[in-house]
C-alpha cells in the first residue's frame, strides 16, 4: 500500500479528513482487505492507550517537593529584580542631568551678559555761553555730567547740574552715583 | 500569615494564588503534582529529569498565573506548560546527540515500514493492570519522537495541527510519526504478549 494512502487511512481513523474525502475513504476500506487489516491494527493501539497510562506519583514528600519549588520561585524572583545600587550611585542618576542643565543655564546667562551691548546715553545741551554733556552708563550705574563754558574764560562757571542722587564735583565734571 | 486553604475549591485557590497567596499555590501543587510529574515522566522517561521538569513547570506556572484565564482547567493549563518544557528539553538533547542511522530510521519508520500487519488486536484479552504495564514498557522502547506524538495525540487528545505546532514540525511529519509509532506499538505489544504466553 502506498504510504500516502496509509496516512490517509490513519487520518480517517482520527477524524482528521474532510467529510467528502472521509466518505470515499470509508468506501475504499470496505472493499480493500489490506486497508481493513491495517485499520484494525491502528485502531487497536488508538483504543488501548487512552485511560491506560500508568499512574505515577512524585517520589518526594509533599513538603520536600514544595520546598524545592518555593526555593526556585524565590531565586527566580530575586534574579529578575534589578540590583540595588549604593546611595551615591542612585543620586548620580538624578544629579548628573541636573548639573548638566545648570551648567547650560549658566553658560547661556554668561553669554547674554557679555553679549549685551553696553548702553550709553549721551545727552548734549548747549545754551548761550555753556555746554552741558551728560553721559550715562547703565552697566556701570554711573552718570557723568560735563559742564563746559563757551564764553570767555573770565566768566565764572555755573553750578553743577544735579540729576538726582549724590553729586560729586570733579573739576569740570560731576559724577553722580545712582 | 496567609490563610489556610485546603477546604477551598480550585477556582478560589487559583484566584488567591493569582493575588500572590503562596499557601493557595502550594495547595494547588499538592493536588496536581502527581499528574504533572507523570506527564513529564511519560515524555522523558527519566525520574530525576521528570522531577526537575515538573518543578520547573510549577515555577513557570506561578510566574504566569496572571495569564491563566480559566478557559481550560488549571491542571490542563499546567499540563501544557510541562509538555512545552519537556519538548524544549528533548529538542536540546536531540541537538546534542549525534545524528545516527537509527535516529534517521525512526523518522521514516525503519523496520516497521517493511513489516506486515500483525495480530489485529494485540491487547485483546488482557487485564487492565497488565495492559497498563505493557503499554508502559512499550512506550519506554519508542524513540522520543514517536513516544511524544503518541502521548500528545492519545493521552492529551491534541489534533495533528496542534501537535505540529508544539513539536515545531509539519503536519505531514506528525502523521508519519504517529503512523509508525502506532505500528511499532502494535508490534511491541504483540511481542510482549507472545513473550508472556511462552
């Protein structure tokens, strides 16, 4: 008998053939004595095995058997947990990114500080016989006022202009600290 | 202290175990340990290995308890786990052992292919206890491929497709292995019967 037919015969016995093919196979088995004999042999084994498996008991006591399982469970649980790091190593995880962010922030601030152009406000006013020049340095928090006579040197100089805060007379110029 | 559980039903025990109750799980192990061990033994035919694999199965069962939905019974679910572990173990062993002519013959049927159909029913007239003993002896003489396919088909009642999936082979291979396994089994049982009569 061809091997593919033998396997089909077995599939028929196990109920694994489609209905149409199973019908054809059934008809063939009734006509073919070899097929019927083979089927009987396969069936005898198929029917003998279920329910006739030898029962086996664990050779260890309940307590011993369970203690081994419990130990394995505990071991597996421990090995699956991440290892506990020392405190400084755990803090490193937080501190490193924070330090980085702080450093970048400082660098940016320094860049802004140094890149900002110094603001100079210079005002010049001229009246008859006198010129006043005010220089204000915001970054230095300083205001300097120059008073200059345009008239002949014999005429006395007018008093220094006060723009608020303390005024220091420094010869021709007054320095006001804000 | 975990509650005492022996009086509880299986479903309650499983629910408790799923919540992490070890005492409930221990009770489940106590109830089904023989069946799980017996299935492992039927596949590997080695006491220590079967013991080890059955315990591995319980550990896996504990770890995967959350996945148990109750579609099948708990013991069926555990049996599937131990079967998979046995199949992995047998595959590892097969890779380790050298391919021999005998092993190749097992795949294709070997001498059984040439043998005529023997006594139609080699188990006829045997006492149940005697039949069990003979079946066990005959199973021990099969190659692991033939024994596994018989165990999965006849004892676990798995279909060809499911066996193929678990054994990682084609359905055709399953059919062929099952066919030769049955024929060899018939020969062994018949031989054992004759041996007994003599």
